[in-house]
């Protein structure tokens, strides 16, 4: 087994997602493939993280797409829609927080064990307008046996830094992809 892959064994079928996830066409769902149950499959970190994102109904409902992932990293993006706007006509802080939190959650769960967020903080630097595409890139800052800290930079298409998110996760001993007992 390589450092960039892990093995999942499950008695239930596993869904794997690929494709744009609807960013260019909001009505288009991500492409899903079914892997037969009980078969051992080896997944790259990127494929495993995309699998997690595809299973997250809230992430899909708000239009967030997983762009890339690696050990301790994840990049997601979202086009700002009318339902993301606040009363001032700019992107709601909660929508930006959700985007950053998604990158944080995917990056922190890229290693294998379940990682659960225990703290998060965001600062907003610039407003974001309807139709702009935001990209959130998460990177691991530090990691110990039970805790890890991540920084997520949220940028507009022009490269301007709109928000900075930091989050801490508790790392459990339970592997991802295995139902809680």
C-alpha cells in the first residue's frame, strides 16, 4: 500500500464520484460509479476524499465541488448563487464558512482515521459578489497523534484572498469508511 492510498472494505456498495459536480452546469450531478460490495478496492487519497464529498448531501445542495485532494490537503470551489447572498447583496459569511469548513473536513479526513472538528475560526477580508467562483484550499499546519490544525485560504477567481479559516480536529482511532459500532 502506498502513502497516497488506503484500503476500504465494506459489506455495502461504495459510491465513487467524479466529474464537475455541477459547477459549470448547476443542474448536472456528479458522475457516480458503484463498486461491488465485499470487494477490496484501493483508492487514491484524491478518490477517497471525492467519495466523502459526493456523499455529503449538504455540500452538494449548496453547490460545493471537490477539485483536488492529497494527504492533509483539499481544494473545493463554489460559484456564488443568489441563495448564498446576504441582505446586503454580497455572499453570506455562512456560505463562505461552509466552503472553508468543507475543505477543512475533507483535508483532515484524508489520512484515514475519522477526524472531527472541535474548533474553527474565520476572518473575512473582502466581499464576494453574485456569480464569482470561490476556491478554498486547506493545508495541514500541524498534526499529532490526536489533534491536527489546518489553515484554509478562500480566494476569488482574481486570486484575491477573501477569507482565512483555521480549524482544529480531534483524530479518532476509528478508520474512515467503517460504520460506527
